[in-house]
C-alpha cells in the first residue's frame, strides 16, 4: 500500500507558519524579566474587579434567590463607581504587598495578604459610599457578591500564575542567570537548592572551577571553564549574578582580577 505523501505548498505559496510562530512565542517568553509577575497581576486584578462588579449586579438582578429592592436599581451608578472601586482595590492590595516580587514567598503567605487586602478594600468602598452619601444607589447584596467574587477569582488567578511561573522558571525563563564559582560543599548545596526551588527565580547558567574539566557536570550544572575565566564567561553567558564559593584568599585574588579586567 502506497504511503500518502505530505501536502507541499505550490510554487510561490508561503510555507506553513506553525514552527515560526512557535519560535517567536518562545523568543518572547525568553525575554521576560525576573519580576514580570507583579505587572501581570496588577492588570489581572483590575480586570477581575470590573468583571466581578458587573457579574454581581447581573446575578442579583436576574437569578439571585434573595429578592430585594436592589434588583430595581439602575446600572448607571455602578458604571460610574467601577473606576473608583478598581483604584481602592489596587491601593489596598498594594499595601498588603501583593505587587512585590514573589521570590521566596509561599502561596499561603500570598493568599493571606490577598484576603487582608480584599478586606481593607471592602472597608474603603463602604466608607467611600457612606462619605459621599450615595448609598441609595447601590445594593448591599451587590457589594457583598462583588467582594466574594473578587476573593474567589483572585485566588484562582494567583494559584494559576504561581504554577505557570514555576513551569517557566524550570525552563530558565523569567529568571536571573547565576554563574557559580567554585565546587565546594557550600556551592554544591547552593546549586541543588536553586534547581529544587525554581520559585526563587535563579537559574544556574554555569560553574567555574580549576579542578573539574570544562564540559563536565557539578550538582546537575555544567562546568563551563576555569575560575580565571570569570570576567569573560560572565559576559558570554549573560550572568546577572555571580556566586563565589571559594576560599577567602582565592576570593580576594579573584575580585582583584575582575576589577583589573573591567578597568582594561
């Protein structure tokens, strides 16, 4: 039985864009900075607050089993209040350190800060309504549903982003490139820790040592040269940080050599 031939583009037709698109996507991901997550989180939280406010109003107006007079309130005042609510939420979450780097922070710590921030945002929203004397235009149930929806959606958002961030950092994307100097016991533990916990945001791009040959491995990382090659290798590998784990006297000579190399 003849094997079916794969369809080829005719002369003058462009090639299928699949691999090119994948390469471009990978290239874009590789340019992510180590602290891209707080920016994405800020935009996501703003969208969640808007969606939760609209969803809470529609739920209360249509299928809410608790029928109150709030069902007959118009949506106009809610539209005007949405930008203020977004600003109050972002302010409260910023105070609770939600838009700082997640490096070294556990998910439970992040969620605890999240719920504290949402509680503060709820107090600020209620205070703003009371001070502006516009409570007759807003339903208390809609406000309650908005708070509950934001808590649920932001929890899911943080869990998903945490998992996504960890997957990217295991591939070395969105991390700080670290060059390790020396192969002592301390450096071995350090390299293993950075590999075991990618959420810290470090990726070992190479190890320098005078005892192990270039091309060998140390604690799962590749040896890329000798200690004397530090200035050149740091530039070649694009190292963001250098961790020196050598003896004190060797460390001093190494720093002098690096300083001389930079001056020249």
